[in-house]
């Protein structure tokens, strides 16, 4: 496992890390005991960063992860969760107030059975009033950082230009890391346009969803996927091509995502211990340059196609 520094935080993260969204049954139903074993398998095999949110499964992911973390020494992993996006009884809710941010942090720590968070993020700022994020949400989290309750402060987002807006409108050092998803994967590398900017600010970069929320899998995108149909079609062709070559598009997707040294870590999510081991194996395998170039030709017509969050 390779480990990389996250900006100026002092954290050194495995280049492949565990996203706990699946523990909330976000993508598929789960057996809780399998999800707990998946977390244990990840840490036992060198993954040292775990990311979650109260939004995932509307508290379920944090609850299940908390059960898993009870049996793991706290010094073996770094832990990240989020504020701002929630849900109850199947209804999504948002609250980016400073009051709710502070309250959410303490409730998350209770569910996770920890007394300290390594990173606290403002979740999916594309849904927020960015002025409120700058003037209220982030200052509340910085106060918790100053009190030693959280270690570092970050923001997560689908719409890349929002990162720059927020970072430019808060004091230097407020935002220490960003988490971007679906913008550094085989079909979209738009995150690279912002790496010089993040580096100039000393901000660490976390990438998520190397499979582009299911587009880059043999199974294909779920029915709810917001990607335009032409993009879904070329991704299916790319997956079929990899299979025809006796290869897996999932393996290629993971290896591509972890191969950029300017990106600290890439999050994947699963509830299956065997899938954890597959992802680690794929990350450590040699990069198949020929397969990559042929897949890029297939994806070229829809490369960097994106979609609005929903």
C-alpha cells in the first residue's frame, strides 16, 4: 500500500481508502455483519482512511461503522465525516447552519464511538448557499478545530468551480482538504484542471467514486444514475471491450484513479470483504497502458460529460 501526505494536514493516507456510504445501504441492501467485516478487512490490509456521513443511509452508515470501529484501535485509522446533509424517514434534508454543524459533529462522534474526528467536511456544498458555507458553516467547524475536537476541516462537492469560490472567500487555512467525486475517473478527469490551484493553497485532494457511481462496472449504472444516456452507452461499450480482452473495467478504473501522485487518496465503497481485497489487488497491480488507451478511444466522444447533482 502506498501512503501520501494530505496537503499540509500532516496526515499520511493510504492511496486507496474506504468510503462507508455502502454501509448505509445507499447502493444495495447489506448484511450488517458483512459490512463490519469489510471495514475490518480494509484496515487489516493497510487502508488507514475511512470516510462517512450522517446522510448515508440517514444515520445507518455511521451507526454500522461505529460498531465496526469498536474493535479497531483508534491509532490504526483516520476518520472523516460530514455536516450539512442529512435525512429522516427516507426524506433528504439540508441544514448548513453553524448551530446544526456543531450539533451534528457531536452526534456523529456518539454514533461512531470516537471522541475525535481527524477531518470534518461540509457535505455537498453544491446544495448550499455558498455565502452561508463561508460565513457560518466553516467558521463553526474552525472553532471546533481550535478546541481540538476535530483535526482538520474540508469541503466536498460535485460542481468543481464551487471549491474555488469557497476557498477564495474564507481566510487562508480554513479549508485544508477537498473531496471531489466522479471527476477523476476513466471518463472524466476534470479535477486535474484544479490541482495547481489546490496545491498553491496547500490543500489536500481526496478523490471518490473511481467507478463513477457504477458507470465503470460490468454491471452498469443503477437506474437512478443521473448521467446522460450517451455517456452510459459508451461506458457500457468500454466495459464490454475490457471483458472481451479478459480484463475488468473495474480493475482499470481503480488503478487509473490511484496512479496520480498529486491526488492523495481515492475512496471506494463496498460491504463485501472480498471486494475490499479485490480493490486493493487492483490498486497494486501494474497499470495496463494498452488497455487504458483503447478504453480512452471508446470513451473519447463523451469524455468529461457530467451532470448536475440531485
